[in-house]
C-alpha cells in the first residue's frame, strides 16, 4: 500500500505546477485573453483525457460533474488567468495561499473534518509568510487582480470539498476529464461573445498552452484530486502553499526578480507551515513530548 508520504509528494506536484503557470501565462500567452485561455486549458485537454480514459456518467452525476466543471475549471481558470495577467511575478500565487484556511473551514462544515489545533497554527504561520511575500519591494497591487485571486480561492475550495464528498461511479481520470469537457463547453460561447474570435498563436504561445494544459491541468489535477480522496483536507490544502513558493522561485530563475531577506523569511515560514500542518509531523511532535521524562520524577524526598 502506498505510503502517506508518497501520496503527499505526488499531490505536491499540483501546486508547484500551478505556481509555474503564472510565469508561463505572463510570458508566453496572448495578453488579456483570460476566457480564451481558460477554454484552451479545459476543453481540448479534457477531450484528450476522455479519449484516453473513456467512460459515461449516469443520472445525477451529469449535473454534479457539470457543477464541478464550472467551479474547478470554468470559473477557477478564468479567475486565475485574470490574476496572472494583472499581477506581477509570483504575487498572484501568494494571494491564493489563503486557500488552506478556507478549505479547512469548509471541510469542517460539510465533511465533518474538524481541523487540529496544529493545522490552524500552521495556517497562521503560512499566512504570515504569504504576507511577507506579498510585501516584496516593487510589487504593485492591482485591485481587479487581487479580487480575482481571492475569488479563485473561494471557487477552488468549494470544488475541492465537493470532490472529496462526492464519490463518482467512474475512475478519477474519467471524472476529471468530464469536468474539463463540461466546464470548457459552458465557457466556450462566453469567451466567443466577450473576447471575440480566437487570437493568432505563435509557436511560444502554443508551447505555453501545451505546458499549462498537460502539466498544469491534466497531470496536476489528477494527482490533486487523488490526494483529496486519500488524505485529510488539512494535509492536502496546506501543501497548496507550495504554489507561491514555486511562483517566486520561477520568477527568480527566469523573470529576473530578486529575493529580498523579507521574501526569504516569508518563504521559510510558508514551508514551515506546510510541514507543521501535516498530521504525521504533528503526531511525531506529540509523541516526542509524551516520551520526554519528567525531570522531577526521579528526585526522592529527603527524610
């Protein structure tokens, strides 16, 4: 049976891939086309995945999957693209790092998963780290971009909890494929009406969409939904904090951004929050405290 660490490691691929998507969007994709980008990310790659993992839904699973497609892909992708276009570097990724807190609260309310005190502390530590990352020098805040980033958190957290609660009658990849297809079909006419005909794409844009579609969508969501089913909401959502870390590191490596001491401290706090919030780490800390002998236990009373 697969270890908990292996499941977490696979799930961590998702936020790392999503963090890289902000740089790819800003650097390689056509500007100011968030709806078109969301359609391209969802529909063709959903059809490809469905061809590889075919299967049909039945009864109420059609509307459930359509609802998830709207949340996880149509709405979420659009909001993420808006944030990526309007916010610099890894800033969009850092703002979405409040997602673990939202996910934990929703999991408590709807899935009966009461968050541990350690997980809540980890959220606070991670949030402080995110704040330090956001306050990097030279980062300008665009109100529409900030609102889009926070709105993406709301739809992402809701979709995550519904995926965890609902157990579909088809395989996970097939379920993901149908979400992509249905979400893309709903969004396609909206994109055409709002943004007009698709833009001309050069080779770099094609490569950018291919990367976001294959790595940042099909592969990322497959391992993310898999982790959502096998692990607690707190454990999985906290590794989502790797999203801003990935965005910052890629900005440093490829966009010429600088790592200030404040940013380095913020990144360390984010990573510390991810580790602190894992149940295995919390259990080990608790066990170590329990195993420590009382220094006064062996002291006798003088007679």
